[in-house]
């Protein structure tokens, strides 16, 4: 497994191996990282939207829903401590990882997250 | 009127050291104990008023493990009903609460003096009395939330964890740790006075090492199968298989002796930093409450796994500072055995626990790993800040002079206190919530920043005591009059 630690204020997107992952921040300050691929047809989930009424992420392609409890339970193993996020990605521990900041349309509080276009590369 | 009052070291009346009979019925219940916060506060004041926890007459408390001063005035003035923030972790409230909580926890263990038990029998009986233990138990949940509540906010665990992920994460932590310098050891070596800095560090760890593994031994009894037996193996090693000379705390006593330090439990109570107390208390916090069992084994797995490398570097540091006269066997033994203990805690405790009790226990295990790192980092920060301040007492005297000469009104917000100390007055150490300026009007004041670390301030001179720094004062002259001002940021 690849262990990555980063500042979630700077980065919210990781590409490692053949997969990519996006970070969601909930209004209570907790965070989950989820694979950026819908289980239905593989669409990028970070381009979905948040349905506040159903408390679920909705895929933009075919409206597949991911309730918050599913995101929390099925997300990438994640630790948030003292302003830093550590995630364990199921790729080789020596794999190269690229960190970026993207506009996560599925963000629960709908706050704009894009903008800086920050990018970085991280190893284990 | 500021709530903060920096009081002089004067003897307190302990006539209120009361029994449980004095406690009234609760009014507005709290969630944990069902007792109103104001009642809990009153119990704290009763607890702290026990003469055992009152001021002492010497900086080193010789061979009386029951005498453990708490800053009674801080207990009276602070609100313990809310969780502290991380940035408040070294303040006056935190120090008083950590001291109380440490005393509460340690009444579960047997402490006996080395000599003259008869003369200390009354203290022994008071320390283990039902009154002291029951009051302690009543205030414990509030103190725990006050001191460790911030961890709930600071740490969040999510996602689909597996035993393999835990193992990968732990291995990652160990590899990172073994590649890194140990900041507290580097700080000792770069101190202006490495010998005194090393003694300060030994004193900080003595509170734990002299009672080796007592906190984690809380999780040995009961009935929980294989994991129980594996935890027992670690404890057996720590206790030297019942051979006193091989017991780890005995080995540590030899380290202390060869460095010229006392070996009695809590002889240096006055000089335990808030962060060091926090680290000790954290282990008790998760090991005493068995609903936190999985958190505890996570913390122990990280602690045991990282301690091996720390011990190797600790041993190197001691030899660099003290040369051949120091006995480093305690650390050399841990370098060897904790490599095994780390593996044992991971492979034989954490992994079997996950296999048997399911993945749902993993977030608690990982939380324990993170909480321990968070508290360790606090303790390290506290130690290094104290070292820098204690190294710079002359500089702080110069700073005081500069502030005084530039006009006090511009820098000082308010006078906190004016006090008269007499030679031989009872002493204590405390920490302040803001930087303060001490000005001596007459006599000579000794400002103490740790064991064998002090500076004398003459009439007309002053010193700056930084926020959160542990300090005490005594009068070198028959009498000393001084003023304390709180400084603006």
C-alpha cells in the first residue's frame, strides 16, 4: 500500500497507479477520500453533485447515489490529524502519486474548491 | 478584573481537606457523572486541599511518593468543565488538571517509600483512603474531558480499513521514525548546557519509567484469550521475569544514579512538565477505561514500535553528554527488546484482535495510534520550549530590563500581584497563561526553571517568564518583595 500525507487545504485530488481519488469535506469538518470512478460505468465521481436532501453524492452520468455513510465506510483508509490528511492507497508502496487541487463539484457544502490549480507529486 | 492571578508562593491553609461526608447532593446533572459542574468543581477543590497535595518545603521531594503538590489556587480559579484547546495544553489549568489526574490514576498502584515507613504511614493511609479515592473518581471524568477532549476534534478516522492497511500504516510509521532525528534528543545535544538538559529529560521520563508499564498493565487481567497472553509476555519482559535486577525500572534507576539523580518515585514532581504528565496520563486514560481497550492496543503498538529507535538514540545522547560514567543499559535493553515488543504488539496483539473482533475495531485502534502521536508531539514541544527558555534565563533578565526601561505602561497590561517571599517559605511550581514580567523591588529572588536550573534576580532587576513555562520562586534573602505584570502579546 502507498501511504501519503498531505495538507488538505492545498490538495484534494490524488492520482496513483491506474486510479485517482478525490477528497470530500463534510460540514462537521470530517473528510473522506473516495475512488474517482463510479461503480456503475466508471464516470468521474468528483464531477457529481451533492444531494443535501438525501445526504448523498449523485453521479453526474446516471445518477447513481452514494449516501454519506457509504462514502465513510467504503472510502480509502484515511486519518485526519492536526490539519494533515494521511491516506492508504491500494497501489504499490513505491508507486508515484500526483497531488492536485481540483474543483470537486460533489463537495457537500457546495463551496467552490477550485481555483489554484495547485499540483504536486508525493511519494510514500 | 482578569481572572488570572499570579499568586506568590505562600503556604495555604489545608484545613478544608475534607471527607466525602461534606459533599452535597447534585443540582444540574452532567452527562458523565450525573453531578452538576459546580459540584464537581467543589470536589476538585476538596481533592486539591488534601494536605498531601499542598505546598512543599523543598524542590526535591525525598522518598515520599504520596506528596504530590497541586496548585490549589489554580484549581480554585479555573473552569475545568470545558475541553481545553491544543494551544492551551501547557497553561495553568492544564498543569493543575494533569497533576490531579495523575494522582487520581496512581492511587490504583502501590507506592512505598524506601525508608522510614512509620514516619510516612499517615500519608500512605491518606493517599489510599476511600475519601481520596472517591473524590478522585468523582472528578476524573471531568478532568479527562478537560485534558483529552481536544483529541476528539483533532483526529478523524474514515474509510474502509483492513488489517493489511493497519500493518502498512504501522510499518510506514516505523520506517519514517527510524529515518528521522529525535527532536528532543537533538535539542539536548544543542543546548547551552547539555548535561542539565539531559537531566531535565531524564526527569521527564522518570515519571513513567520508574513505574514501568504500570499503566498498560491495567489491561492484563480479565479473560480475553490469546491477546491477553500476548500482552502478558510484553509485561513479563518489562518486569524482568520477576528478577528484580532485570526489571526495567531497576535498570532505569541505575541510569538515574549514574547521572547523580534520585531514584525515588516522583522525587522531581515539581519539575514534571505539563506535556510529560499528559503523556503519562494518556496511557492511563486509555488503559484504565476498558471501553477504550482497542484504542489502548493501538497506542501500545505504536509506542512499542517506535520506542526501540528512540532508545538507541537516547543511549547515544547520554553517552555523548555524560561519557562512560552513565549506565545506558536501560536504553540498550529497550533498543533490543522493544524491536521485539513492537513486532509482538503488531503481529500478536493488534492483528489477532482484528481477526477475532472484526474490522469494526480498526478505527479505534488507529485512533489510539494517532492520539499517542499527538500527545507525544505535545510533550516534545513542551520539553523543547522549556529547554530553550531555561537556557536563556540571562537573556530573559536582559529582556526584562529592556521592557522596564522602555516604560512599563507600554508593555504591561496590568499588575498581577505584589508578593513578599521569605526564606524557607513553602514552594511550588506552576505555569502561566500569558508572558509575565517579574520585577524585584527588594531582596533577592531565585527563579527556578527546572532541577538545578535557576537564576538569582536582585533588587531592581527582573525577568520575563514565558507563557506555559514551568517555574517556581524562592527567596534567597531573608525577605524578597517583587511585582508580577502580565505582558501584552
